[in-house]
C-alpha cells in the first residue's frame, strides 16, 4: 500500500481490505491527524447506511474497533461475512472490553472462540495464538497462557505481539524482572511503537519512580489506535503531577469517549478539572509577586516624621506588610500616636495602593495538640508496615510520597484535610485510602 491512504475509499470502496491494509492504517492513525478525522468520517458514513453488505459490515466493524467503539464493533462484526478478519477483530474487541473493566462474564470465552474461528478461516496463526493466550492470562490462568504461547513454536518469535505477551505473562507469574525486560526489549526491537510493550515498560518505570521514562512510554503507547485505557489513565496521572491539567483531562476524555461509564476516568476527570481551576494563571501570579514585593518594603524607605517613625519602631512595625496587617485601632492605642501621624501613615500606604489593616485577620485559636493513645503491640506492628502494603493506586501512592508518609502509622496520624492539601489528591484518592485502612480496622485521624 502507499505511504498515505485514501481512508474513505478504503472503507466505502470495493478494493482489498485485509491485515496489510489495516496495519498500514493503524500506523498512520498515530502520526497523521487527518487520517483519524477521515476514519471517523468513513465510519459515520457506513454507520448511516440503512442496508450494508456483509463485506461493508467487516469494514465498519474494524473501523469501530480502531476508534475504540468495542461494543459497537462486536455487534457489527456478528452480522459480517463470517470471514477471518471479522472473527479476528471481534475477538480483539472482546478482549479490549475485558481489559477496560467490562463485567460481562463470557467475554474471554467468546474471544477465545473467535480467535479459533479466525485461525480456521486462514488468519495469521501467531496473531490468533497470541490472542488466545492473552485471553487465558486475563482469565487468571497465566500458567496455561505461558504453555499456550510456547506451543506456537520458533516462527512466533518474529512477532512483537508474541514477545509483549511473553513479558506480561512473566510479570504475572512473578518471574525475575530481567526476564520481563528481555522480552519487552525484543518486542520493541521488532515494533518500536508496540502499545502493549510500551505500556508494560511504562508501568515498570512508573513503579520505580522514573516518571520521565514512564511518561515517554505511555505517550508513545497511546499513539497507536485503539489506545490502551490503562496507558491513558496512567499518563493522565503523570500529567497531573506536572500541573498539566489540560493534557490530563484529554486522556480521561479519550477513555470516556470509548467507555462513557468508566468510573475511575469520570472521577479523575472531575478531580483534574477542579485542580486545574484552582491554578493561578500567569497574570495572577505576577500580580501576587508584585504585591509580595511591595509588602516587603521597609517603612524606613519612606519619609516619615520622627514621631511616626519612633511609634512604628516601638510597635515592631518594620515593613508595609506589617502596617497592612495592623488595624487603625491598634495604631491609635500606641502612646503619642495621634491623628496627624495616622494621616501620614495612610498617605504613605496609599502611594503603594495599600490601606491600613487591609490584611488584618482575627486572632486564630490555637489548635489542640493531637495526643494519640499508646498503641498495643499488635497495633505497633501494623503501624510500622510500609504504606506499600495498602496497595494504593498510582495517584494516591505518589501523593503520600510527596507528603513524606512512609508507613501506615504515619498515614493514620494525618487528617483527611492534611491529605487533601496535597495537589492532585482528590476525593477519589481520599475514599480509596479510607477503604484500604478500613480493611485493616484503621482510620485517619479525625474520622
């Protein structure tokens, strides 16, 4: 096929439409925005047809799969021509639904059957075998998945899908990290943009704190369509850590375009939007910087009468900020400080756009010191456990790290308000922490 594709003709025409054409299209989708736009247009055209031939249903179903409309793809491909391509992409759509959290009980069984039908119809043996192995792994049968993958033989080793699946199975089985890394490197050597391999590599870097490497892997992974939900969610969290709320929200919105009821994406989008709204824009920040500079100016820089200067000195007022935090009544309580000096002070503040007492606040009451009861020996053992024992999500874990919380004991000594002060720690993360603590019979201070 040519380097560029007439997408509308590919989907609405009568030319060849097989694995080679689809692979070329997938490559272009991640690098050419016009291709994605044309694909959406072509799918819309096909979707709007009142009567479609079985062959047209194959093209529509594949297009829906590439756009992440997996439920639509499954239904469309059921009424397709019954060929190998239809079965294969029906299987891939079923797997995608399972990985996105769809709770339908028979998704993986149907996917396995569809891969078998695709292979029987002449689709690539390795692609179908890897898919069937992936279905076993997602069903929780990683050892069977490993055996199934091994049966594909040496010819499968030229497939990036094979090595990516091998790496994921190795990680699930708890094999040495080196085994996983070798398999991932082989997958990426064969296909530098392989989404599953890049996602797995991103997760590994994420876990050890290599945020830059993880971000780069996730960004490359989501360029391939359809994008991994896991990669989009993790990438969104990393964007939030960099205060890049716009891109974070785009990640969550991409998930919701495919899966409108995805609970974590909906909650994360809400939290991210709230955090983004709280950010000061550049102009507001500059105004604050200017105000801080003015408040720091010493009163000795201004021409004042000796009486006024001496009175301010006795009151311990050294800067304009001190004056802005002092009320008129407090000034007048000072001995020898009369109306003339008061007017002089007000005029001096006015030259800098300030007023007397504008920053004055009511005296705060001292917060009582928290004195917890001495924990029992069993409690002490639980409190000393590292916070990783709670198996928190990436977002919650990163926030606790920023707050310097290393153990469960340190966590339960914090209030909900303490945790919420950490940027990007929203209601979703707070509820998660509470649930994890409740499982151990614990709670945050103040709960």
